[in-house]
C-alpha cells in the first residue's frame, strides 16, 4: 500500500503541538493498518472516509481516501468547519 499526504494535511500536521503528535501518529498507524476503520461519508463526500479519535476531551478527525492500493490523507483537525472545508475542494 502506498501512503500519500495532501498539502492541506501536511500543513495541519506541521501545526500540531508536540503533545498531540504521538496520539495522531498512533491514529494514523491505525488507519494504515486497517483502512476500513473510518466512517464512509454519504452525499457529495461519498468518496471520503473519516476516522475519529479523542485527545484530552477533544475529538480529532482524520479525512482520507482509499483508491485501490493508494491511501491519501486529506485533512486533520477538529470538527468545526471540517466537512465544509473538505467539500469546497
């Protein structure tokens, strides 16, 4: 499996504080190990899957797309405006 990162994901990942990096890295590894773990969206985001996890009482979402053997991480962040920003692209 080939893993890719979008520019939006790279930017969000780079802005993370050090204390969140280990939790995010664990969640990313979980998605890589089992890409079907994320919730498949419907409607105009039907091509998208989202894996949700909590870090110190805050829910963090990881958006990704699975195309055959390609896994592309698209975005990372809190729920606020998350889907709206993804649907614009």
